[in-house]
């Protein structure tokens, strides 16, 4: 359907534009909570992209973990900071250079990935939703391409995160 | 594809709901100016200090614990869908996962992180 | 049993026979949007009226009884009145975030609302991750509340928003885990399939003990998630004036008020869908005559009847128990509900794996 594919391409480019614009706004705004809000929009648009590609499980994960979890964590950490040094201190020049080098490295990496990726029509919506049963079976299978070991290892990672978070928060008290 | 279209329609509906309510409200409601109106509704006397104050670390701690258990829930959802077909293997495969996480919860409990101080 | 898909199918056929396919598709989208809008507003109005009537009954009062028969149009009058109130902004608010926050809260609420299967064939969004999707979108609302509290430049708003955020993220875990218990039993996350799977018996009977524990945990956590009493300390009016929406006025405040009541409705209807069969009539395996008789009651009545019962229980909670302190609230979640939920999940898996369910 010609109409449908045009509309879906449009949706893709709107989402991409939201992501680009909000990412730029997130780093240029002076108010820290606004930066978090723009980041939230970027995450929303990413979730939208997953829904657009019919990976609805991944989209819902993006909404729960990033929009609902990470952003709340960021906001709480922002509230932890004291506001006295909100006065804009001038950035020292060596930091400026470090930032410039990091940004250029990031840009180069992005350009390389852009070129290396076989695009084709990657940004067109694919067939049907990925069934959750398929994800579950892949996660639980012990075959060559199964993910049971990463799944169990993940619990240890989460345990480490819990312990680390508690240690840091207790030190601060 | 249909679900995506409906998704967009629902979001637009929600935006239209707020925009319509706000627009009608702003259109038919009166507007008056009064210097007292701009004051924060706090105590009646002029407010002191900024409202953006430093909060205690307890909130941060609960947020990080929430995030860990949230990620755990996310991984358990695909498991829950297939556990019926897997039978007793499903129980065994997740037992290790849950025991480790319960250890984390027990650690937090032991360290007093679950108390509000 | 009456299937609403026949109505939507008829509308679709009617439009397509008169108009081009693209135009009729557009009109259908507009119709869906309007239906959601009207249903959302009407349910909010009914919920607010019901809350006031039930509260009055618990306190031996009459409640609203002047506008229309038995005060039925009281909330409509309230809505018109709130529209005529000035929308004002105080000094030093962060205007962008202040105005953005109601959008975030309402979008989260409307998205969750449109996932509910109201009757046979009457459901807007039906993702195959349905249950999880509802949990995901309702977690967006927390961000809206935090933004509202911060941007208002008011200490009460700020404290209310922080309390609300801590409370909602904590209880979201319990909601997630109790939903997970039911997903283990049903083997699917799609809401329409979950309802269909309860054709032979509702899940609360099918999964007996673990399902019942999950049901109770879900109701407690759902009450806390929607900031309703006895967990209403984010907006404890005797200490925080109104919590995170103190500085909002007129219709701006109205959005929070409406979203709060519709969220309570969503919690009740999700409890209905997952535990009490949604729109599915009470079917008992083997009793064919009884099942056929139950099928004569339309599915939409089953859904709203069960949801009304759930809402009544939520209101009963609110007007019976005194408000918790913040430390009691967090202790209840992290020390009791969370371990209970994890154990309950394992019990449910054992029940399903050994085939001990009905």
C-alpha cells in the first residue's frame, strides 16, 4: 500500500526529528531538570521507534525502565544536589578541550557505524508484532542461541547494583 | 501496523483532551491581575528561601532499589509467558534468579536501607 | 452473546461503501478518538459523583442532592464551574514544565484507559504485551507528578511530589509482581486473550490461593499507586494543603483531579480483567444450563458491574482506614508486600507446573 508506507516513513522521520532536537536541547539547556525532561522525550521517541518497528515488548521495556525508572532516579538525584552552586561557573578551558575531544570521538564512531550498517529499508515497519512467547523461549533455552546463562548472570549484576547503590547512599548520609 | 495507528490516535486524543480543556478554560474564564496572586500558596506570610531544596538520600535509595527490582520484573515477564509450557523446568530456571535477588533484598533489609530515617 | 465487533464492522462497511478507503480510515480514527474522549470524561464524572455519594453514605450524610434527580448532574455542574475559573500562574514557576506536566499525566492515563477491554469486541489498543504495556504507561504518570511538584515553586508541592514519587515507584513493584502471578497462570499478556482464557472459570477461582493473595496485594498496591486514601499522604490536605497540584487552578487542576479518578477506575478495571474475568460471564465447567443463562446478560454489564464492585471496595478502603505515615507506608511495601509477592509468585509457578489449578 503506497499510502501506508508513505505515512509510516513520515512517522519514522517525525520520531527521528524529535530525538535529534530534544537531544540537542537536553545538552544546551541551562536548567538541569529541563535537561532531564528533554531526555525523557528522547526516551519516549525511542520507545515510539520500537513500537513503530513492531517490537512492542522492547517498547514497553523502554517505557518502564527508562521513562519510568531511570528518569525518576535522575530527578531524585537532581533533588539530592544542593542548589547553592547553581551560579554558572565558567567552564575551565582544559575541560572544554576534553569535551571537544570526546564529542569528536563520538561523532567519528557514529559516522563509522552509519557507513558500516546495511540500511536497506531498515526504517520500515516489519510484518507482525514479535510474539512474547518467542522472546520467552529464547530467554529460557539452553541451546546454542539461548540466553539462559545471561539471564542467570543478570541476577548477579542486579545484586551488585543493589549493594553498590546502598553503599553509596549510606556513605552520603 | 493497526496497533501503531491506534497508538498514535490515542496519544493525539490525550493531547486534544488537555488542549481543549485548557483552551476552553482560558477562553471563558476571567483574568484579573493582583500582585498578591503571584505569591506561592504556602503560609500567608511572604515565603522565604527557594523551594528547590536539598532532599534526603532516602528517596534516592528507594529509587535505585526500585530500578533494580523493576529490571527484574521486566525480565520475568517473558519467562512468565512460557512457564506454563515448560513445567517444572520453568520453576527451576527462575529459582536461582529469584534467590539471588532475595539475597539483595535481605542485604538491603540487614543494612537498614528499607527503613525510613 | 452480543459482540461489539459487529457494530464497528458495520460502521466500517458503511463508511467504505460511501467514501474512499483513505477517507473512511481517517473518519474511523477521528471516531475512535471522540469515543475515547467522551468515555474518559463521562467515566471521570461518574466516578467523582460516586465518590461523593459513597463518602456521604459512610458518614451518614446525604451527599449532593440538589442538581438534577438525586444530585446526578452535580459533577456536570462542577465541570462547567471549573471551566469558568481562572487559570493562573504564580511568580517564578518554570512555565514550560508547569504547563507540560498535565499533558504527561493525562497521556499516561488515557493510554492505559484505552487498553481496557470494556466488552466483547470493545477494546482500542490490544498489544500482545497488553498487561506489561499498561504497567509501562502508568509509570509515565510519576514523571508528570514530579515535574508538577518541582515546577510549581512551592514547598508543599515539592514535598508532595517527592512523597508521591517514592510511594508510586515502590508500589509499582507490587503491582508488577502480582500481575506477573496472573500472567504465569494465563500464559499470555494480551488482555483480550486473558479474558478469553477465563471462559471456563475466572482466574481468581482457577488459581485459588495464590491468585487470591495476588488479588489482595494488587488491590492494596493499586490503591497506593493512585494516591488514594489510606495512602493519600502526597496530598494530605491537613499538612500539605493539596500536595503536588497546590499551585494549579481552574481546569489545570481539573486535569489532575480527573486523571486521579480515572486512574482509580483503571486500577479497578484491571483487577476485574485479570482476576474476575473482565467482561466474561460467570461460567462454571459442567453447568451448561447455568452458563447459557449467564450468557444472556450482556458482556458490558458484566464488566461494569464487576468494576463498580471493585471501585466500591477501593472507596470503602479510603473512608475506613486512617492515613498511614510515610515510614509505615514504605515498610508495608518493602518488608511485607514485596517478599510476600515473591513467595506467592513461586507458589503460583508450583501450582501451574504441577497442574494443581482448576
